[in-house]
């Protein structure tokens, strides 16, 4: 595994601190209080300090009716009474044509018609309580009899689910809050109902067994491991060290990373807390709370920081393994 070494300042002490930075983040720190000059830092010399990604608060997106493209109205995602049904907006990409990351809003009590998608996707709950049953566990939506159905796994904020391509399922908002969520896919998003207008299965369709590769991961089951004194990570899917992955991160209140870059771009969303991600030491970065989105291009100089008061929980995903290299200052 490739590692980087860097010389950074210990937080609050002004003491030079040597840190070894691995593919999963900062993994060690030894203070050096002697008068011996530190060895030259193995750090990234930023040649293009104009590189910057995006930062956008959840409320700054224009949420529109997901089922009626003729409805051009922009809706308030916090106002349950005004919602016409599900709302969606792309944070990046274009869900109609290819790879994308999309923010969604479901009113309390909403259940999508039983359906399939031709491509897999990954979903994360940002607010509210959601379910995503598969296959034969959908029978309760057809006959109302829950006695022969497996109990639905309730997914609260910070939970993850994976929908394999072609799998029969539905996504619901249990309530009582409006549900906010983020989902992403490497392919275009489509929607194929397996029920008719009355809610019954289409002719010739039967419910299949839930797919073995479907995932429902409640937030209580996330396995966080400390990567540095200020941040811990928990896997959702993939291999953070080696390949494409989706990972949950948790910053302590007031936690701040060193100025750094990554070798591959990534996309992130905030689940709780107040997070900033200034590029090139910008003085007034956008503060991101629940549903806030940011992206970091390859080799873009930035800092990720959590405001004092409460920890910051977020989800991010990449098409490559995660690395971290401090920037020479």
C-alpha cells in the first residue's frame, strides 16, 4: 500500500508533528520537541491553486416534482404539507443520461410503487426514517397482511442501502418527518413499475426472493475505526484502501484536517453537524449541514473541518481508493 509522509503542526501546541498518511487517512503521529531540524517534508507542491470543487447547502438546490416533469415549480423540501410527492435534484451528473449523484425528498408516509431499475444504485438516509424491502417481502404492499412478511428494516439518518440491478423493491418514508436521502449510480436512472394502476402485480409477474447482494445497513451497525485523532471511518461498500468505495466519516467537534490533496476526486454529503470544505484557503467557505453536498477534484488543495458544538457525520464515495497527501506550506 502506498503511503505518504508529511510534516504538519500538532493542533493547539505549535509542536512539529510527523504524521504518516496512508490510503485510509492519518494513521500515526509522533511529536518532536527536540531542537533538531525536521527532515524535509514529503508533501505535495501545489502547482495549480485554482482547482476547486463544489459546495452547496441542501436548501440551495431547486427541488422539483420527480414524477411530473411538466411541473416546473420549485418546492421547499422541509415543508411536508406542500410536497406533491417525491422530489429530486441532481447534485452532480445527469440521472437521465448517465452517472449521477441525486438528492431526494419523500413526504411522510410515501411509498413508491413496486418497481425495478436497470442499474444498481447506492442510497444513504440523510433525514427521517425509511425502508427499502425487496422481492417477496413486498407482499404486504399487495395484500395488507404482514403475518407472512419479513419485518421491514427501518433505516434512520446515516443508514445505507444498495439496490442491485433488476431487483424488485420499493422505497418508503415511514415518517413522521420528511425523508431526505442521497443516491448515486454509475449509470442512468430509470423506473419500471411491476404493478398496475390499482397497485396489483402486472400480469405474468411474480415476486422473487430478495437478492443476495442487496444491502440494508442501519446506522447502528456502522463499524467506525479511528483513522486520526479528529476523524473515524466506517465502510458502506467497496474497499476504501484499494478501489471504488462508499464510506461514512465522522469528525469530532472542532476537528480539522491539515491542508491536503487526494489522488482521485470524490463526492460527499453531510448527514449531521456543520462541516466546511474550503479550497485554497478561501476565507468564507459555505457551511454545510444536513443534506449539504461537496465535491473535491483530484489534486484540489482543501481542508475539511467540523464546527464546534457537535460531531459531523458524512458519507463520501470515490471511483478509486482513498489517499491523503499534505500540502507543502
